[in-house]
């Protein structure tokens, strides 16, 4: 039978109240735990304040730069070809790029321990904006795997 995949409808997401930035808004939503948006919001804004204090730059620039550095353009997906499973490099869909970058940044921040979340977020974003930190490392690893499996590109489906 033909499986009909319905186009996912992208919900409109309101820009965040402080900077009017949509990416930041969805970043806050992803930091949120148990529906506590105000907590997530304060946490992210405090992180951005910390970044501003440390760099004397527009913290949104740092955020955008961090996002750019953490955003993957290729990923690998397992694909079975007659009993063998290949990791096939494929291009990442635009909305998934953002989702992955954010997920990695937040995961990286959560993995840092011994500080309040705002400091960990600030640190992870700053690192990422300089091309360091775990989120950027994740992207590099993905690229290496994609590169190593370039041979299987023709198994795109």
C-alpha cells in the first residue's frame, strides 16, 4: 500500500519578547522544562546578559554565530541495502538544521556541571560562537562520518 506522508504544518512561532527574535524564541522553548516558560526565558536572557558582560558585543550576534557554527548541512542516515546497513550521507532539511543545532547547544549546556544553567548556556554559546564546545564537536563528528561514507551517496532514497 502507498503510505501517504502528510506535509508537516509548521506552527507559527511568536518572536521572543525581549529581542523579537524567532530563533531565540524557539531556543527558549527548547530549554523549557515541564512547561515552565518563564523559568526558561529568564535563564536564556540571563545567559545572554552574561555573554554581553563578557564580550561587550550584542549577545544576539554571539547567539547567531553559535547557531551558525553548530548547524550541520549534512548528516548520515542508516540505510539497509540487501543485508548490509550503510550510513548514507544526506543533506539536512532546513528546519531540521536549526532543530539539531539548538538541541546540541542545549545538550552541551546541560552536560556542563557545577554551575547554574545560565552560566552553562552562556559558556556553551560562547564556545560555539568561537567554533568550540560540544555542539560544534558534534557537527564535526557528523561531517567526518559523512565524509567517510561518501561512497554510499548514491544510495540516497
